C-alpha cells in the first residue's frame, strides 16, 4: 500500500496538471495520484477518497505547486494529526500578494487552526468516516469552510508552515471579481447549514454591502479592486439567496465514507 494518496479534482488531461509534475520531481515516491473529473468538485473529491489506497489523503488543485519535501512532510504530519492546513503562497509579487492573500498564511509557527484550503490540505480517512465526505450540494464555494466546520466538531486541524504550496490566487482583476461572485453564490447555503435564518442572511448581505470599510484599501489600485469585489460578492450572495429557497434538515449532500481503515486512528 502507498503511504499517501493525492486527490486532484480537475477537467485537465493528466499530462497538463502542474501539481503532478511537481510531485514526481520530489524524492518521496510512496504516493499515488488520483485525478477525478466529476462535477461538482466536491463529488470529484469524494470519488477520489473512495478510489484512494492510503488512509493519508492529500488534496491539491491542478495548479498547486508543492515545494520539495512536501509529501514526506505530509506523510509525517498525518501519522499523528487528523487533518492539516499547509502554507500557501501566491507566487507573483503583485497587488494580490500584497493585499488579498493574508488568509493563505498563518505565519512561521505551527498551530491549530479552524479551516483549510483545497489547494493545500490533508485529511486522515478516519475523519471522513466520522464526519462524512465533502458536501456534494455545495460544489465550489465555501466547501472547505463547510467541511472544516464538521471536522473541527470532532478533531483538530494542524497548520504546518513547512507544507508549502505555490498557488496563484487570481490571474487578473476581472478574474478575481468573477471568483468572488462565484464563491459568494454559495454563502446562503453555507449559512443555512450554520442555522442562520433567511432574515439574518439578508441582514448580513446588506450590512456588508453598505459598510464603507468594505470599499477601501490603503492604495488606490487595491481600493478599486476591493470596491469591485464587494459589489461582486453582494451580487453573488443575492443570486445564491434567490436560488437557495429551502435547505433540507440533516446532512444535506454529505455522503458517508465507509471504506475500512487499515492504519491507526489519528489523535483528535
């Protein structure tokens, strides 16, 4: 059995996936890569879990570029930890790196955190057996936050700054705005799973939309990007609110992950 299973959800052909080339260039070779092209991304990741041979499951995006030693470190961390979040770096010195990617990095010291990102994270299979898989009703957009909320109800998430992945946050200003719009269409669904009422959801949407602090940054370019982002987020949330008229009680689109585990349970 391989030590680590890497799951990548993508529509790209295997030979065009940057993450795979980076992994193959590393000295650690006790791994497999499972590429899943199902839609949405959460369904693809669940299929990757089911196909995986190892109980140590790493998730990367197709454009993630894990740095040397990444898989060896991931293998070590998942020996004792239930889940991890790595240190993600936007690889270009631009306005996004300077003003919009602070959420990618928790600093130079290991610690426990409350969420992770799909471009650089790992989860032990026993966690999925306990809390269920990725929510397939969400697709892309707050799906990591939704999963992390369930994981944190039973386990810890360890941040390790040595688990470094280069991952572009946005390629252009318009790309960033489109990303924010799409992301926020899923906010009402996520809020419903957190038992936020429809009335409070509307209140959240309009309070943030009319808060002047959500339209300014310390430079003119960053201010322009932030203002456009706030408009895009508001439009996305309103679209999601209108589309999401009802949320069924229970687990929603969370499937059970029940493949028998062969390795010791992680510490929680």
